[in-house]
C-alpha cells in the first residue's frame, strides 16, 4: 500500500494543454483521507465486537453508558472513521429519531456511514488516477458490505426473538386469563348447582313434615272401614237390648269386646301402613326429582365443557395463526433485507459509474472547442459537488479541516427496529404501525391486537379546558 509521501511525491506532467495532472495538495488531501479507510472493514469488525460488549444485555439499545463503554474500547477507530470523540457527537451524528439512544437501525448506520464515506473517497481516488488505492478501497467496501449484512442479520434475529418472546408471553397471559375465567365460571356453576340441590332438599324435607302433620291430624282421610261382621253384631246387640233380651245382648257385648280390640289393632296397622305407603311414595318422587336435577346439572355441565373446549381450541388457533403470521413477516423481511444488502449498493455503484461516464462524455464534447481549458474533465469532476434533486437530510462529520457530508437517505436501510419492542414513547405519540406498512409495523399491529387490555393514557390537551384550567374529576 502506498504511503502519503509516495503518493504525493509523484511528478505530474509539465504540459499545460490537455493536462491530466492533479494538484499535489489535492492529491495529498485525498490520499490522507483514504489511507485510514483502506482497512476500515477490519476496524469495523473491532467496533462490532466492542458494540456487543457494550450491549451485553442484548437489548438492541445503546444508551449513553453503553456508548461510553464503546468509546472507551474503540474511541480511536471511531475518531478516525467518523471523527466523533464524545457520546453527544455520536448521538448528534446517528440518533435520527432523537430519543437519546441508538436502536438497531442506528447501530447499523454506524457502519453504513463509514461505508458511504469510503465510497466517496473511492470516487475521489479514481478521479486522481490512484487506481491501486481505488482497487483496495473497493475491496474493503465490498468486504464491509458483506459484514453489514451479517451484522444486521444478528440484530434482526435478536429483534425477532424478542418479538416472539413478547408474543409467547401474550399467548401465555391470554391462556392464563382464559383458564382463570373458565375456572371461575365452573366454580360459579358448581355453586349454583349446590344451591339448587340444597333448595330442592329443603323443599322435600318440608313436604315430608307437612305430610306427617296432615296424617296425624286427619285420620278420616285414610277411610279405613271396619269389618261387616262387627257391624252386624253391634246391630244385633241394639235390637236385643231394645227388646229387653238382656242375656243375648250381654253375650253379644262380650263377643264385641274381643272383636273391637282386634279390629282396633287392625285399623291402626292399616293406618300405619297407609302412612308409610304415602311417605315412601313421596320419598320415591323426591328421589326422582333429585335424579332429574342431577341429570339436568350434568347436562348443563357438559354443555359448559363443550363451550370451554371450543373456546380453548379457537384461542389456540388464534394464537397459532398470529404466530405463523409473525414468523412469515419476519422471514420475508429477513430475505428482503439480505437481498437489499447484496444488490442495492452494487446497483447504486453501477448507476453512478454510468452517470459519471455520461458526464465525462459530455465534458469531452464540450472540450472539443478551439479553447482548451487548463483543467481536465476528470479534475473538474473531482471539484464538482454532487447535486441531487429534492431535499434530503444530511449527516455531517468533520475530518480535520474538511467537512464530510453524507446523504442519510442514500444509505441502505434494513428496517430492523421493531414497533413492538421499543422503549417507552410519549403519551401523544401514535404507534408506528398506524402510519407504516413495513413488516415490523405489521408485527407490531399483530402484537397490539393480541393484547386484550389496552390501557391508554388520556391526551394532555384533554386535561385542560379552553382557558387552560385543569379539568377536575377526569
């Protein structure tokens, strides 16, 4: 590899007309900027390793303490490649969302900005005819692009694992809430069944007591008739007594005493049998009612169990369906990111080279006039500032006395950051999936829809009236 002295000590041709010589100061300036970047891909690997140490919790967020650890380990490389010395400068340069930390996309932006700067320096090397350094720079750029694809893949896998952990946690919470809800329903059902059974048993006890009281108070309801023989003897006794036949009446009276005692015992036994018969009949009817109630309770319980199984299967299918949707979005986003990383920058270079070729040919045609400029077309292209249509956000960093500006919208984006696993956002900031159709936004929407409880804080404007006085009882 050439040193600065070797590159700057080259003697340019002394001819003036049609000269392709490069000013020595300009050559030294470009080469001095290019030399630290020739091994930038190796330095970026060291930065990546230090970044893993800084983010030891693998949360995908680099806050100020983590950036201090990164500066402590790779401060020199970061200063050489990005001209940053403090955490504030890093955040000013890379924190596009201005949240005070670097998310996954902004961490990849570290390497993308370095690569973009290498690409610009490579074009400058080509313009000053340093083709050897230009070849080495392009080799380092392509190596860094390969590493960036690997880096974004690592961060993407961590992000996707966090999304799946969140969704699994949501699924577990939904299943727990489901089981808790149905356990309460079964408990309430068992309680209601016991209450109905206890009410029925109390009703049966009261009915038996009322039957006993009714049988004790009203013997006539039994309607047990005496034997006809005893009735005939009683009539004969009265007839003999009326005819003053006392001896025959006394004899009949003696026989009736024995018969009446026997008949009394028989009637009492019949009454007891009738009472027992009615009690058994009522008890049998009570048993039938109890069995019917038990069968009805069991039928209702079976219906409840069927509803429980159906709802559980539906919930499991819903969880599984969203799980497949999230994985499909993740896999498709990962494939698109890899394809973008492998092709976008190379296509940009091809288009830029074609554009430079067209500009060079146009300059050649203009220089075919009688008047020959002292400056060659290649040198003119080196001094020209690239113009782009439209307004773009620019990221600037100071390298010595020269300010390097990088068009942040021209950088290759991978869309790693998840809308579901971000940190706390302000109350009035709408979630990202409401105004985005990216795969991470779709995943965030699925995760948000999967949550049953949506506790949103009221808007700050809703807390005050038109006179900016606090509204009470909100």
